[in-house]
C-alpha cells in the first residue's frame, strides 16, 4: 500500500491519466453511466448543497457532475498536477475553488463553512491515520447539519487474506504478479476498515448514519466501504445502519449493459478496469 508520499508520486507523475480518470469507469460503461447509475442514487438525498468539498478529485471525473449541485465547490488534492488539470478543465466555472494539500490537511478551508463532503474512488488508498485525520478536520469544517459521503478501504477486515497474499509475494521473492492474480486488493489501504471509520467519526463528534460495504473490481470480498455521516449539535448515539452489498459489481455490469443499450455517449469508450 502506498504511503502519502508514494501516492503523491504515483498520481502526480507516475500515472499519465490517458482519459482524465475515465479509464477507471469502464466497468460501468463510462464516467457518465457510473455517476448516474452508481453515485447519484446514493447521494441524491444529500445534494444540492451550498458549499461542497471534494477530496482528491484527480482530473475531475466526478467534479464535472458534482459542480452542478453546488453554489461553491472546493477541490482539494495532494497532487499539484491534478489541481492544475482541474483548473484548466473547469476554467469557465467561477464557483470552483482549488487547493493543493499535504494529503492529510484541510487547514485551507474555513471552519464551519461546508455543507457536504464528497470523495469517491480516491481515499480507498488512504491509510487509517490519514482517514482519522480527515474525519477530525471534516468535523471542524462542516456546519451543523452538514453531511458527508466518503468511499474508503475495508481491506483490513480480511487479515488472513492479506497474510496469504504476503506469503505468495514472499514465495515469489517479491514478484507480486502471481499474488495480484490470486488476490485482488486494488491497492486498498490494508489496515483501514468500515469499523474504524465509525470509530473515527465518533471520535470526531460526527454521527455515522449508514455504511454500504462492497466488493470492488475483481475481488469477491467486500474490500471497500461507502460511509455517510452528518454533523449534529449533539451526536446521535444510534448504531450505524450497515448493508453488505455483495452484488455491487453485478450492479456495475447491469449499468454498463443499459448504457450500451441506450447509447450513452461514453459507454465503451474506456479500456481499463476500475482501480
């Protein structure tokens, strides 16, 4: 699993972003199909919102859609090249703000100024210390009544699985292709879990309201999680509703079929697998 510094190197210089991130939406038939078929149905009750923060937007794969639901949309990414790409791509939109951070900090955002926090298919690579730091800061930056939807790793729930992969890599003397063929972790943070995210929210004074735990890519195990939280004057001591959705990737396949059937303009335009 990459460190913050390795993530910076990978996304700022190592990846050439051939389709501005849309290359990771192929399983859904493209970014447009993934937004309308996967993401929007999960966040429609939380938007529009006056001030939205998107953490780690990359080249703006979701920004292009999210901006229509915000009076002000703030983008924060650790990769200067990503922020530069977004500045160029959305240069005609005056309600967007741009910041490069250190991969952990939200100090550039005014306290109690946010209404909705969003991150999808990015913080899955963030370790537990980073996620804890973000939760603590988000709690300060959200207004009372503000909400968030964050996609993060649940790979840490499968410690035996991870040990098996490490054993394969060791036997292969560091040659990890066999390990990746046998065990698909999609570079998820190996210690982060849905349970930890609930704990981090509670520690920060946020109320975790829902979690959807899902498989991703080729993995049959639910190694990812969508967490929804809100900021209340007094955090509600209720248990978080949890849904383990084993059919998530089937949903993706169905979305792609419909996108192709009904002629989505970007369906089939990408060539890679979801990362």
